C-alpha cells in the first residue's frame, strides 16, 4: 500500500517514503501527539490478511518492544487504521552499512568498533530469546556520532511459520520461493548461515546470527563478499559448500588474529563458531 505525504495513521502523519523491502514499505512520519519524527513500516498484505499470522507478529512485536539497548533500533508500537497495519519505529539518521561498504573496505579500527556494537546488540537480543535471522548491512545504520543501530530485530522470525501445523505453502521448502514472492522476510542469501540456507528452522540459533555478523565483518575489512554476489541460488550453494577465501589473501596487511576471528564466525558447523555474541564482542 503506497501512502502519500499527509496521510494519517492514527496519531501519525506521513511526511515521506524512505524505503521498502520484504517486510513492507517504510515512511517517515510525524507523531502529532509527542511531536517527534518516527518511521512507519507498513506491513504487507501477507500479514494483515491472515489473522493467525498477524497475531503471531503482534506477539513478537511485544517481545521486541521489551528490548532496551543503545545499539538496537527501538520499536514503539503497532498502529492500525482500517486494513493498514504498521510498525512504529525509531527514526535513525545516517547511512546504512550497505551504503558504507559499497564505497570499499572500512578502516580496521572503525570496522572493529562497528562490529563490536553489532555483537553487543545481538547479545542483548539473544539474552531475551530473540534471533534476528536477517542481519545484513542494509539492516544496520551508523549515526553521525558513530553509534550503530541494528534494525528489524526479530521481524524475520515473526515471518517464519510455526514449526508445527504449517501448510505446504508455508513449509521450509517453499520459504525461498512462494514465501519470498509474498514479501515475507526469511533471510538474505549472502548473509544466511548454512543451517538457514538449508531450510531447517529447527537448526537456527543465536550462532546463526554470529555467522551473519561474520559475513558483515568480512565485508567491512575487505570490501568484498565472502560468497560472491551471484544470483541467490548460486550464493546459497556457496554458503553451504564453499569456504571463504582468507581475508589476508585479499588484504595482506590485515592481522592473522582478526582473520581468525572472522573465519571462526564463518564456520559451517555452528558448534565451531563463537558460543555467544558476548564472547565475540
């Protein structure tokens, strides 16, 4: 659903469209009650047309609203107007990490500062039982003061069918085809852990997010993807079967210690990765 400037959703007045993705369209809006700018993420029809899925999403949003961490973009609530359902989110200024990485490798000191803040955000969420499942540079913003904000925490999880009682269209086999076409966020190929790429929701754990952070760290320090940027199916095969090239082969001046940290995050077997995001931080 496209909203034009001036459209009202409850107390929120839309001022501009600022993005879109699998979880819906994102707008900047003015909270006319509290006099602050927020982001509204309008949920796709796949959520709002299915009462059970919407109820699961609303339960998940309540859990996410309990998170309070300086490196996690805040969720203020849910807003409904007619058939439109929207998440009310913290509006964060600054570029995404995807924008930064597109310009090339980031200086190591800055890259480590960014990666540590992401790891600390993950630790806080994992302690609450929340797995991100779609951690990628486009879901991370860096404010002008250097503060990192991880966005869309748990939204991918909310879009994943329950482990039991799923229909054929909601099965893991369909998650990369029909579900994606419906606009459901189930992950991004180049940042999926192998267990996620294999379509096994039962195997997902906090260590799956650590793998995704390893991909981001690799890109931060080399300016390149460890698995290439081919079509999604080719990328998934590489995630499952190919070990990334050591970062020092791409950037010989990088330290072996940093390389080892990065490659430990990218182990195919989750048990060989860091046990917790706090340990990684």
